[in-house]
């Protein structure tokens, strides 16, 4: 369970980044952008082609890795703005159902268009960051005599000698009962650090900058914001750009962690991130972060319990439960609508 906790935090960080895009767009436009998971896919493919173009195949330099991240995020931000301009903006004055159906259409276009452009097969993602264990805690096997038929105590009840290795160097040992172990890799640490940095940067933008105040004003009342001189089209386009950039970063991080990509890779993560946004309270940025983490932990807990075939079903079970018990989500506020 300790190992699965680490895995769950890494997976939850990816879900949280995708969920932030859902919650930002919903907060501003009250629109569920179902094409958002496919922007996650495009981010992984942009990084794939950029790595090929730059000749990075195994452990690139820090500069090349940062360049791949930033360029992929910038390209996906531009794609997100283009989707908003062509698909959503003309429908803004129409009933929301029109935009919702369009979002599903854009999603299908990206998925099956991606199969035509990129090919339907799975592609190995280049190792732009070499994977290696940073912290390893493993035990020394007991002597053969201690594991023979005469032993009446279980292994979990015995004091076991555990060795700690940090960056490949022994760092000591300790005795503790149990039959467990722990491996934390540099990729897992990078996923957590990058995700926390991007979440903090987003929070700073929304809370402390002029464009962030404009986003919050539009989320309260778009018409009043426009009357106060806020250029709503530009702010909404910026919202799509930021959300798409975060989804692209999530796609790259996940592709590094599980190094295979395909044009349909964004379907399930996109749906799970939507569930995470609803769980935390859609429209609420801290709620999206919390929901993503809880979703990742729930999924890995199912795997740890030996029910790995249900790892995808748990997301939709959580969605049903949260809609029945607390529709506004864990951190969502009760809102009033005039009728």
C-alpha cells in the first residue's frame, strides 16, 4: 500500500492538471469541454515529434527537455485557442446544449483525425528523461532455516532488516516487521514537482494578475464584465490557452511515465479528469487539484487490493456517488440561478 500511495500521487498529479482545464473553462463559460482530454493526447504527440526532430532519444539535456515541454505546451495552447475561436465562440449566444454537442464532435474529430495523421498504432515515447530509482527500501531475505517448515511465525511478524538506498548509494539500514518495500523513481518526483509548480503558477495567475481578475469577473457575470471594459473574447481565449497548456504538460508527463502513446490515449484520462473536477467541485481550482489526487489514489488503491480489472470503473462509480450525495463536489459552493 505504501508503494501504491506513491504511484497514486503521481497518477493523481496528472489527473489534477487535466482537471484544471475542465474547471477553468467551466468556471468561465459553464461549458464542459469534452475535447480537453484529446489536447492531452496532442501534447504527448507534439513532444514525441519534437523529440524526434531534435534528435533526443535517450536522456536529453535539461535544456532540450525544457524546450520540448515549453514548445509542446505552446503549440497545444494555440490549438486550444483555435478550437475556441472556430467551434465554441460562434455558439456562445445559443443554448449550452449546442456547445456541449459541438465539444463532443471536436473530441471525435481530434481522436479519429489523430488516427489518420499519426497512425492508429501505439508508438514508443522517447526517453527524454532517463528513469532511475532515487529512493529504494528493500529487505534482506531471512536465512533459509528461518523459512523452513519449523517456522511458525509469519514473515510480517518478524523483525526484518531493511536497507535504504538513495541515488544508488547505501544510506543505512533498520529493523522493522512486515513484508513490504518502496521504490521512488526520479520520474515520479518530476511529475509531482512539475505538477505542483504548474498548479501554483495557475493559482498565482488567477489570484494576483490582471488577466486573472478578468477571468474571475467573467465567471461571476460575463455581461457585467464586458460593460466594465473587459474584452471577454480575449480573456476566454486565454483561459482555453492556459487549460490546453496544462493538459499538454500532463500528456508529456504521463508519456514519460508510461512510455507509449496513441491517438486514443486521451479518452479515459480525460473522462477520469472530468470526474476529478466534479469530485472536487467543478469551477473550483483547489477542488480540481484535490479531486485529481483523490482519483489517482482511489485508482491505485483498487489495483493494490487485487481488483485491477475495476481500475477504470472506480472513476465512474465515484461520479455516481458524488452526484447522488454531494452534487456540488467536495469544495464546490452552492450557487443560485435566477429562473
